[in-house]
C-alpha cells in the first residue's frame, strides 16, 4: 500500500502552461511544462488534469498526450482537446504561466510490434492525439528498428478546418490520406471507408493498425480488420474520475471464450486494447 501511495504521489505534479492556442472552433492545443517523469511517457498514455487552485471542476479531466518534447532541459507535453463543457471551457481561457495539477503519465500505451514494418494509423477527430505521438515516437526513437519507419495515416474530420495536426503528420508520415464528411478536402466520406478503399496498397501481412476516434468509427474498424487478419490496437475513450483504476467508472465490456461477462478499466488496463478483445 505504501509503495502504491508513493508511486501515486510521484506522478502528481504542477504543470505550467507555455501556450494554449485555438486550432479550430472549440479545439485547442495546449503545451505544458512538466516534470522529467514524462521523459519516459509512451504513445497511448494519458494525463488527468485540473486547474490548480480552483474547486471547480472537482474531478480532473483525462487527455491523451499529443506530443512530448525536450526544450533546454525542460520537458514539454502537448494536449489536444475539444471544448465540450464547463470544465474544458475554463481550460480554454487559461494562458501562459497559469498552473495545472497533472497526474501522469497514466495507462498502458501502444504495443509497437517489432515483427511488422508498416504502421497504419486511422484517426478520427481528437483521436489524432495519441496517434500523432505514436508517429513522432516511431520516427525518432532508438527503440524502433530503422527499417520500421513506413507510416501510412488515414485522417478524418468533419470538414477541412478540423484536420488539426495535418501539417506535422504530413512531415512524419510516408503517406497521409485525409477524408472529410462534407468533401471539403480529400475523400468525401468516412475515414474508415477511405481506409478500405486503399487497403489494396497496404501489405496487411507486414502491417499493424493503430486506431483512435469516436466509438462508432472504431467499431467500424473492428469489423473491417477481421476481413484482413491485420493486428489492430485501439485507444479507447471513456469518462473517468480517478485515472488509476479505483472508481471503476471507465470499465468496458470484453469478449470471453466462455461467454461470461468481463470488464476491464480503460484507465488502468488500457486505454489501448487489442481490437479483438472488446465486445463491440
């Protein structure tokens, strides 16, 4: 018990905002100076964030890590978020020098397969956040074999204005294919249909798929990848109160061989899961 408390205390820190810029209407990218603990952060992990010194909102908010950088001895993380309620509205009003209480890095990140040499990303909306971090990591980490550098990204949004992060992914990925619901840029339709239309150009036997986005989008991906026997990992989103597995509020239903009901916690057992594990 003491070891658990010590570990939890080590993960709680004060973050200082460097910037908090609007990327599109109701979408923001925030950069925060944090402790050196984030030098070990892995793609797919997340943070719990509260505004320091305020009683509201009482519960912290979970956010995927968009990127991690090291500038002049300081570790900077980026958070990509959408304003959807009072809590995120307050976050959007913060500026340089304001402080946050941050718990992290938390959760189980992506398992980067060493036996496959092509990384396929499917991102919808704010789901681009953990996948951007994954792409940056795979291109810049000594832990990933040099030959495993081919990255194909399928990126979807409502309109061209919401293809946030496209410019940085365009520099990282070998192939970037975008889709918009209204056809304002790229393929007109869903990102999952765009993926299926281009599956012929992907060597499925040498590829791993990583996916994050709205639930229905990932559900569609789960159905499609079964046809191609392609390993696929999804980063799940869920409402959560603690971020450490105590409250059980973020549990998701899993498949079992004996048809019994089994639940796993997004915050502790995930947020990344093998797509075949989830009872969609």
